[in-house]
C-alpha cells in the first residue's frame, strides 16, 4: 500500500468515526463536539479582551477570520486531548 493510499484510508476512517464519542450528563446523551464547540468559542471570547488590552488587535488581520480560526483551533485541540480514540 502506498503512502498516499494509506493517508487516504486514515483520513476516510477518521471522518467516518467523527460522530462516535458520546458522553452522558444526568442521563442525557450529548455529542462530544458540543463541549469542543463551547471550549473554542469561550477561548475566542477570552482572547479578545486580552488582545485589546495588549494593543495587538489592530495588527492581527481580519478579526472574524482570526477569532473563528482561534475557536476552531481550540475546539480541535480539545477534541484531540479528550475524545481521540485512535
């Protein structure tokens, strides 16, 4: 199996298993992407006042792109740390 085929197989397998982890809170099942989303949005919301206070917000680029990318980065890190089964 070539490296490209192996990479494609791993990518396909990881995308199929994307909705698998579920956790329970008080008897209700929640998908694992929900706390990842909450953590990402919270991190972006906390980062904005820090960027403003440090005076670097005008220099970071298009703000919607920066903050949504930050939220996505944190959400993916939370997913990898807490919900990765590979």
